[in-house]
C-alpha cells in the first residue's frame, strides 16, 4: 500500500474551506493508498509526476515518482510516497500547476513545502 502525505498548510486550507465536508476530501485523498495510479496527470518535472484529483470545482494536486508509477507493478508500488501539495479551483488551475513546477525545479521533490 502506498503512503499518502498531506502538507499541513493544505490541511488548514481544506478545513477552512470545506469544514464538515473535509472528511470526504481526506477519504478521496487516502484512496490513493489503495489505487496509486488514480488521478489525471497534469505535468512533469524531471521524473516527478504532477497529478490532480477533482472534488466539485476544486482540484487537489499531488506529486509522486513518475518513473516508479509507470514501471512498477501494483505489488511494488507499496513503497510509493504520494505528497499532496496544493489545491485550486477551475479558474486558477493552470497558475497552480505552473507554481508547483517552478518550486519543483528550484528545490526538488524532497523539500517541497
């Protein structure tokens, strides 16, 4: 089973915007532990894949090792780390994706905050 990590700032944002529906969002995110290939690919930086999952008009962006995601079997994916980093609505979707790419180019996957 893969491991899902949600950055603390994103947790605060989700709690503030969704209040009681926040649990539904967390359930949607933790489904990736069982189905790590879920989500739409929206970009790459080196071997890091940027993917999104949707909830209503909101998008939740996560990063993961794109090479491992494509090449490993489901059994081998249990060591995969999936890190949720940002959210946006439909209007700011491309801006958010570009921000994620810029940060990844500057500091890489491990130090994404």
